[in-house]
């Protein structure tokens, strides 16, 4: 059934940044009424030749106060949506559903001193938005951003993260952020090389962060590859970290990227 026209707005692609042949970010105009909490996602729509619309979920990379929206995407080989998206150019249209979605938001936690933001691949996107929120930097004493990719060239947004951590908006809080890159398919200086659950189990992730996971202090977000999210959640559950719900705030929130 077609999505009613009052459920979405038509936005314009403002800029495209290609990180690798398979990864790109794009900015769009933003309807003045479109609101979201950092960590949430929108549904984006592209019209096919027969005028039917294909919809996919995309986390906002941009901040709630930005006038534009930014998204980060992989090109899925033969993917109905992303192969079409990858061909878009500046000035082209894209549909954005008015509704926002998702619970990968820091307001799911009521306490905690250390925020662990753990991503694979494009699962990084919501964390960039969360790190654009000044409240993240005041609510937590320490923030660990873990990004696991196959190859070093896929470590997107590194420079932006460094700029962000040094930005006056977050009050010179760069010392709070520990960035932990993981590159699994080639050796890279300064990066870990195993998968996230292994690194949690063998203590290497905590060593790289410089401090341990702790039930009282740590609040953890997992986002990305659905298998990583599932394995990571089960492992953390075994270690005593529970899923956080509105009615029962706890340690952990998760989001699958596809
Ligand atoms: P990926 O294969 O998930 O790889 C990104 C990182 O996650 C790598 O370091 C990988 O390690 C690690 N990883 C993969 N499975 C894991 C697991 N079970 N536990 C822990 N770590 C794990 O993601 P990608 O490079 O973003 O995408 C690869 C393929 O996923 C695409 O070709 C596409 O078909 C599909 N896909 C992705 C998206 C998306 O939004 N990213 C959407 C639709 C489909 P290893 O090197 O050890 O695998």
C-alpha cells in the first residue's frame, strides 16, 4: 500500500561525501517540523521507475540543531535501495518520513558515569549524532567510542570526531573521549584486530579504553551488524549487564543496522 503523502516530506540532496567505493555520506535539506532525539533513525524513500517508493531506515548522523540532515550509508551489492541511492546526485530528491524511530538514545539510561558507544560499520552513524549533543559530554565523565570495520579506509568520521571533541560546544572535553578503532581484515597501527565480543571477553577492549566495564558506571550502546548486536547483547547479559527499558532502566541499549 502506498505511503500517504502527508506522512513524508520531499527533501533535496545537498552534498555527498564518498569515503570508499562502498561507503558514502549525504546531506539533505530538513523540513522545519522534523524533530528527533540523537540516536534515532528516519525512514528514507526513493521512487522507482514505476513510481512505487522503496523505504529504508537510516540513523541521523547530524545533530538535532543542524538545519540539514546527514546520513551514512553502505552500498549493498544489488541492493534495491542503496544501489539506487548511490546514483543520486546533488539536487536530486529524497523522501523523508515525518516520524522518527528508535530507542538507541541516552535517555534510556538514568545514571552511569561511563558511556560505551560500540559500533560495527555504518552503526557508527547514531553515535556521531549523540556526540553532537552537548548533554552527552556533561552527563558522562568518560566516553568510549568503539568502531569496528573490515579495512582502515572504512574508519569514517575520524577527523570530524577529533574536531568535535575539541569544539567549544562540548567545553574542551576532548579528554573524556577514548576512540578505539578495530580493523579486522588488515593490520593497522593503533587499531585492535579481533571482533567485538572476543575483545570484550578477553579484556582487550577494556585495556584499550584504559578502564574497565563496571555495572555501576558503564552504560553501553551496541549498534551495527545484527549478529554482532545479538552476540554482544548475549555476552553482556551473561556478564550481568541488562537491557535498559523505560520502565526498568539498566545498562544496555541496542540497535540493528539492517
Ligand atoms: P560488516 O560485515 O558487519 O563488517 C563491519 C565490521 O563488523 C567488521 O570489522 C566485521 O568483522 C565486524 N563483524 C561482522 N560480523 C560480526 C559479528 N558477528 N560479531 C562481531 N563483529 C562482526 O559490515 P559492513 O562492512 O558494514 O557490511 C558488510 C555487508 O553487510 C555488506 O556487503 C552488506 O551486504 C551487508 N549490509 C550492510 C548494511 C549496513 O548498513 N552496514 C546494510 C545492509 C546489508 P569481520 O571482518 O571479522 O567480519
